[in-house]
C-alpha cells in the first residue's frame, strides 16, 4: 500500500510538472510580448520628444533603440524556412514584409530589393524601416501586413506579437511617428545585417523609492548605529543627523530634477508657441498680400472693362459717321448724275435733232460723191453716144442722169429705221457710250454751228 501511494504521488507530481511547464512558458511568452510592446511605446515617446529639439538620423540613440525594438517585435516567433530536404533555415522579417506589403499603393518594396549595397535579408529589412519612416508610411505598412491574416499565420507561430491583441496597439503607436521628419543614409553602418539588434533598456528604467521605504531605512540605520555600544552618549547621535541631511539633500535633488524637467517642458512649449505665432504672422502677411493682389486684379479688370466699353462706343460712332458719309455720297452722286443730263422730253428732241443732223451730213457727203461719179459717168456715156448717135445719146444721157439723181435722193427704209431708232430714250442712253470728241459733238454745238444748219 505504501508503494502504491508513493507511485500515485509520483504520478501526480509528473502531471503537475507538465502543467507547470506549460503555464510557465505561457507566462514567459506573455511577459515577453508585454515587455516589447511597453518598451516600443516608450521608444516612440522618446523619439517624438527628441524630434522637437533636433533632427532624427542614424546617429540618434533613440532611433537606434527604436529600430532594434521594432526588429525584435517583427522577428518574434518567426517561423524558419523549410527546405526540400526537411531542414529549417532561419528567416528574416523582410521575407514577411516583402510578401504582406505588396498591396500598399506606391510601396518601396521593389526599390529595396534592387539596392546594390544591401545584400542580406536582414539589411534589407532595416533599410525598409528607414525608408518607411522617411515616407511617413510605416504605420500603413504594418496595418496592411496585419490585415493579411493568412500570410501572417503562414510566417509566424502561435504566441507571436503580430498574431495577438498587441498587434493593433503596435499600429496605433507607430502612427505618431508620421509627424517626425527623419533623415537617414542608406549606406551607413546601421544596415549591417551580420549582427542582431540589441535593445538598450536603461533609458526606460526608473526606480522611485517611496517615503515609507526611506523612513524604514533610516530607522534601520539608527538601530545599527546604536547597537554598537550599550552606553548611549550625545556623541553617538551624529549619524542620524547626517542621514537626515542626506535625506533632505536627496529630496531637494529630486525636487530640483522635477523643476528642471518642468522648466524644459515650459521652454519647449514656449518655443512651440513662438513658432506657431511666427507661422501665424507669416500666414497673415501672405493673406494680406494675396488680398492686395486680388484687389489690384479687380481694379485692373475694371479699368480694362471701361476702356473696352469706351473703344466700343467710339467704334460705333465712327461706324455711324461712315454710314452717313456713304449715304451722303450716294445722294450727291445721284443728284450729280441727274442734273448733268436734261429732261426726258428734251432728250428726245435733242436726240431727233442730232440724228437728223448726222443723217443729213452723211447724206450730203454721199450725194456730193455720187454726183461727181455720175457727172463723170454721164460725160463718158455722152461721148460714146455722140460718137454713135449724137442726138439720141444726149437725150438718153440726160434721162439717166435724172434717174440716178432721183435714186440718190430717195430715202431707203434702212436709213429711215436708223433715224427712227435714235428717237427713243433707250437709244439715247446707248448714245452716251458712243459720245466722243472724234465722232460726235454736243447737241448744242451741232445746232449752233453754221456749217451744219439744215438747208
């Protein structure tokens, strides 16, 4: 019975030991996650405080500590890469970022992969942290990667920070870094991927001793000092007074530190306020300049509008004057043409007289020429007849001569029609085109000239 009871106790101890190991490992994982998240929060705050006084670059210890913390968080419980032979090789967080952050618009993944001076996977991950901070998109990268839960599950084991509730806190903390202007050199020593990043916890460790603990230490020192001799003399009471002075000195030192911290914060706030006032004054001055430019532009626009209206009115007046001048010129030309020629009745009479004169002149010339030719002809005929029959030839010659003269004086229908056509107004109007100094003279001169008076 004793052995069985001992065996049962041993079995219980074994079961309890397995459960204890599981709980211890869970506790260690939880503490590790909490420590990394808390330290990351502190590092983000120190970065924001330091950025108010100086530019953050590779030489800043606050940034180096933050980069180490973020690298530890992204590498927490990261799975290794299993090869074809079943071996597991270590993997960097860059392999996860390269796959999970492809969906970010205008990402820098391709530019990081094509960098010549960065060869190892860990160095590329560190270069990505710096580029994302300069682009002010680190929080966006982390949020996009965490939303891809399938890829995150494929790269990380259970209990990782990126798979727990702390991941949402991480994305919110990194959002405050978008207000900082970073300046990094992607060829520095910080990109060396041969050594792992080490976190410096000393800037975030602070121990504050309570007043009860201080009094208990003082009492303990008093008792230790008085127990050295049984007879208590006034000379033995020196150390407690010295410790009291030290305690007061420590208290004064702490108050002075608090005062200095408050003074620094006050100076920072005053400097920030002064900067905002300068920015406000510059904005007000620029606003005044813009308002003055707008007023000048409005005034110039009004002046141009008035000038254009004046030009339009002046052009309209000139156009009206030109129209009036054109109308007056037309009227004057019409009156001139109307007054240059006589009335239609007088035109008909003058036209008939002119036609008669022309016809008679032409007929007279033709008659004279015909009479000369007839005289010559009659003379020839008379000579021939006299040679044959002098008596008969003379009578016939006279008779032919009279006939020819009568035929020459006869008015043919063609000439009558020509003379009658000039009596119309239309023929008179066509006569103006034939009027010249070579052929026709004015009707008045033809009528008054003595040589052309009708016989």
